[in-house]
C-alpha cells in the first residue's frame, strides 16, 4: 500500500513539473462509489491525480475496492472531455494492477485449509458528467464497467485409506465483472 502512495506522489510531482504551460493544469479527484455485480453490492473508494491538457485528462490513481475480496487497485487513467451546455460529458478508460495479498484459514475435516490470494489485472471503461458548482467544474458522476482479477491457491488433502493421505494444489482465477456508479469532487 505504501508503494501505491509513493507512485501517486511521484506522478503528482512529475505532473506539476510538466504543468507549467498555460493550457495545462493539475487536478485531483476523490471518489466514492457503489459496485453492483453477481455478489452483494459493495463500496469503492479512490483517489486520482493527474494533468488536464485541453480536452484530455491523463492521470493515475489508487483505491480501496471492497467487492468480494478486498483489494487495492493502482491504475493509469485517460479521460476525454466534451463541452455541452454547462456540463462536461466524458469517456474514461483505466488499466492497472489489483494488489491483493492475504491468507485465510478455514477449518476442514482434516484440520484447516489456508487460502492464499494474490492480485491480478484491473481495468474499466465508462463515462459520465462533470457538473459546474460555483462556476467551476467540480461534481463528477460516472458509470463504468469494471473488471478485477484475484488468484486463489490452496492445498487439498485426499484420504486414500487408513493412515494414507495425498495433497494436491488447486488454483482458481476469479475475474469479477461489475458496474460501478461513482460520485466525485474535482479539485
């Protein structure tokens, strides 16, 4: 998690150096959202920073994804802005890595089983609107199709008779597709 904040901080520093031209400026946007998929709905928190140049926004972000397996995605994001009657519609695309490092121990007939979970791909495509508040573009509402991967491994014990057992390693790759609705505030 500390690496994520270092990455976002380094990107912010790099962006501030590059944003010396008049047609560029820095932005930051905290967002909160709800994720809806095959599992029960859950929350999503993120912090994005970047640089806006004309009608394009380039940025990076870090988040807390609480859907099924809690994880921390780190991603790069591109947004294309369109001006339309006081609102700013946009399209967005994000891609990155979903960090998930945890072990869960579950009791079984033969003792316990340890599930090791690791991260995987993280990405989204979507769109939304940025509304004007106090004469500045501030309030963001977006809807996106979100994909997150988590790899799970564990050892299974098989009983082959009295005093005989055998172990086998099982690996599952979960790819979770969700629809995310987010509300954010642009600085």
